[in-house]
């Protein structure tokens, strides 16, 4: 089987990035508890967005990674517009799932603002740090992946949880959610780092 080129693989990585982003924004509506800590279900898949972000920034540079980030933003916006139109369209009398459908896909304007703000700022910071640190310490891939994720995910957690949930729960619970989410995603990145490293080495070996 012939290996894909770097250009062909870029399209695949961009598709994975955007798909995981849209899925995570649907999952973010539901929260779960683990060891008495509340987390949004988006933590199941959202770290994949940052891992792909690392690969894109490392291999293709900040400008191309930024284009994918904005593409993800636009596709997520398109998905939300389609959800809202679908919710507003009248359902036949035999369809009994309208309320559940609207509950899952009809996020409030506050949650949408939180999601978009956190995603754009967190993803751009992650990509920028990945490429900036590469110029300063190219040989330390592990350090660059973890530091960029820690700052990107940290900002994402602070912005999303603060904007979406401030005033709806005690401040200590809010702060616990922020710290727990940022740490969870960073630990996820550390555990999955061997896969990230392997993908980066593989893509580097490909022809243009």
C-alpha cells in the first residue's frame, strides 16, 4: 500500500480535528462525576483535538494549523445553525423526541459563547506555543507537547467553565472543575504522547 503524501495526510488530520471538535461540543452539554469531581463529557474526546493540533503545528507550521482551527470554528457554527433550524421545524405528530432532541442539541447562547471563545483562544495558544517552542528547543518534543497543551487546555478550561457556569454553582466547585479539567486533559496528553510522537515521526518521513 502506497504511503500518503504530507499534503494528503494534512486533509485527513484536518478532518479528524473538525470531527472531534463537533462531537466534543455535543458531549459538552452533559457532565459526569468521578471521585466527586464534576467534568463535562467532552473530556472524553476533546483532548484528541489538541493532540491533532500539536501534530499540525509541529509538521505544517502555525499558519496552516491556524487555518484548520478557523475551519473547525466555521464547521461547528454551521452544525449549530443546522441544529437550531431542525429544532424550529415542526415535527409530525407521531414523533415524540422533539423535547429530547432540543435538550441535547439546543445549547444556550451562554454555552455557545463559552465554547467558541474557549476553543479559539485555547487552540490558537496551543498551536502558537508548539511552533514557538520548536524554534527554541526543537529536540524537546515531549516538553513542547505538554507545555503547549497545559497552557492551551488551561485557558480553554478557565474560559469555558467560567463563561458557561459562573453564577450557577458554588465558586469552589467552579474552580475545582477548571483545575480538574485542565489536569485531566494534560494527563491524557502525557499518556497518549507515544502515539503523538509516532504520528509526528511518521508524517515527517513522508514526501511532500
